[in-house]
């Protein structure tokens, strides 16, 4: 089991120096006199340490000092000192092999090669460019850039391959859209596609105080699409499968839906609705966790992705952090400051729902972060999914079935549609008439909805039209009763009707003949 690093500090901390320590033996690598440092970041191969301090200026120094430093950890020298006023996007982005680094400067993206920050190797100029995301993996590197719309023009995202930046014709893909104050861009692991979550702060329809979010898809082969979500409401989380062929979205007003889509943006599997706002794939991609953290009660749903079968459903209240272990067998959940300053601590779980280790932070101290020791991809192979809970002295915290609040007047009565607080949807494979994991196409789903709506409309007009009548009552089809004029005869006819209704036609005919004769 890989090691778990946790940082526990007192509430009031004054930083004096930045010290780099080798975890294996605790030896000091470098130490820098940077008392005002607020941010730290290592380059992917631990070659460069980036440090950021809050930008400030005085009357004696109206220009201010360069507050972004890039340090060579091998020699301890400062490779470059730069000005970076905003904390957002303060750190340069590196390719995984560190052959390329990029940072945004005044409507331009500056590219550096081989950690040479003295010379700018290439520039990508786009008016008002505000966000960018460098692709994962090695060469050739790609970059996704976002330009917000203005004066009625739409926002857009473009994909480029470094160093081909010669205008719009060199873009690998281009997707324009409205309703975007900000975006979040997410590459898949193979760097073949990007998901763009666009958000606006205010929903003009007044339907949500979350604003409004949309999801867009761009591929390096030029294909683009808007992901059609099946429920209105905010988008809480989006995650790519490590296979790079599928992605999962958690969305919609609570209880939220969760759906897996393929590269054509067609639904692959629908998890129904539930109290969730986050999704996490295991490093091997064979297990998926849907979770409800923050203002939700910490329910986790663990799913076998290949069989679309639920493995466990543990409960983890007050969790602020979740992370998969690189082995794909264990997870850590923790309660950290400053999000929560009480009950700090962490738990290590097996994905079957068993708690293997629990650590509570002592009174007077705070837990700030829990991080798994990283390992290269492929270190831990995929193992068959288990459904039997792993034995442990700490047991498990399987979530108990919850019910919506019901007023006292309804508590002893059957649950009806009108008494439900929310309409709940079970997962796709647990619905009536489910045929396994086969998912209807968009067209088939649309036609099915039309047929159901038509059927519902007919039933509303004539409720009995769709219900088979096993023993129809002849009285419902009979003509209104008529009198033969003799009260005694009418009385006899009525009494015969009460005796039997299966042979009443024959009896009536006999009585009529008798009277008439």
C-alpha cells in the first residue's frame, strides 16, 4: 500500500523559508529565503520549483518587485523572476516531459523550451485570451485556448498543435458558444479530446441561483458537439475515464443525475438520480465513485464500470477531500481545514466499503491536506473487482436507506406521487423492463418518449381505453331501462336481475314473452 502524506499544522503559521526535502530519507535538497511565499509548485520532473508571492508596490518602488520566481532545484539558482499580479493562473504549465512550458501574458501565450525561460521560443496571439490548457503526455504537445465573447460575438475555444499557430486555419478544432462568463477545460489522458464546461454567473430565466452551465466537446480530429444533458440544472462535476473513450457528468437539480457518455456524446449508462455532486474514476478506470460532499451527507456509490453493477454504498459525513490510491484498491477521505476546523482527520477505505485505518487529528491542531504518494502509470495493474467486503476491525459505514420528510398526516398512509418530495430515478439497469446494459440511441429514445406521450394523452382522454376488461358488465352496454307499463311486471324484472347477471338476457326474454302472451 503506497504511503499517505498528511500535513498537520497549528492554526497560526508564519512562513520564514521555503525548504525542499527528499521524502525517502528526510534530507534537505534546497532552502530559499522567501518569507512571503504564498504558492508553491513543482514541474512534472521535479526540475523546477515555482514560487509566488503577493504582488505589492510602494511609493519608493512604484514598479514593485518580480513576485514569480522559477528555481533550478539542481543548482539552487533562479532561472527567471517574472511579474504575475493575479493569483489565478500564476504558475506556468509544463508538458509532462518538460520540453515545453507556457504562460499567459497580455493577450499572448508565451512558450518556452527545455526550461529556458530567458528566450521565448514561440508566441500565440489571440485578443482577450483568458484561459489555456496544455495537453497531457509527451510530444507533440497541444494547447486549448479560450477567448470570451464581447459585443454580441460568441465565446470560442480552439485547439492547436505546438508550434503551428499560423491563424485560424491551423486550428485543429474550433467551437463557439454563448452563455459563458468563464470556462473549465479538461483534456482526456490520450490528448485526443477536450471537454469545456462553460458557466454564466446569473441565470436570466431565474431557474437557478447557481447560474447556468453548458458542456461542449472538441476533438483533435476536428469534431465538435454540445453535450445534451437529460436534466435541467447545474453541472457539478465532469471526469474523463482513464481509457479516454468515455466521460461521466454529474448534473441537474437535486437529486442529481449521473450519466456516462461516449466520444459521440451519446449516453452509455444512466445512473439515475441521487444525492451526489462529484465523480472519481479509479486510476485503472475499472471502478467509478459517485459522491455527495460539501453540503451533502457524504454518500458514496462505488460502481463496477465494466458490468455497470454497484459494489458498495458507504457513508462518509463531513468529508472535504477524496482521492484514489494509485493501486486502484483503496481511497482516502479526509476532513481538512480551513473548510472545516473541527473533527479533522482522515480514513483509508477499501472500495468495498470497509474502513481499514482511521486517524483523528489531536485537539488544538488542524489537518490541512492528505496526498497519496505518486507512482508512474502502469505500476499497479488492474485487478478483478470484488463485491465481498474486505474484513476489518473498524467495519464499514454502509449508507442506510433515507426517505424524504413526510408530514404527520401522511406518515401512516401509502406513498403516492403527490406526497414525494422528489421524483427519484433508479439506475438504468434497475428500472422496470430493463434489458441489461443496452442503451437506446438518441433517435430511439426520442421516438420512445413520443410513443409514451401519445399513450398518456389517449389514456387521459379515455382512461378505460387502454385497460383490458376481463368480465365486462352488460349493464354498461345496455340501453336505459324502460317500463312495460305494469308495476308488478317491472318489479318481477328487477328481482330477476338481482338473482343472476350471467343469464339475465335469456330470463328477461322469457319474462317478456310470458307477459306479452
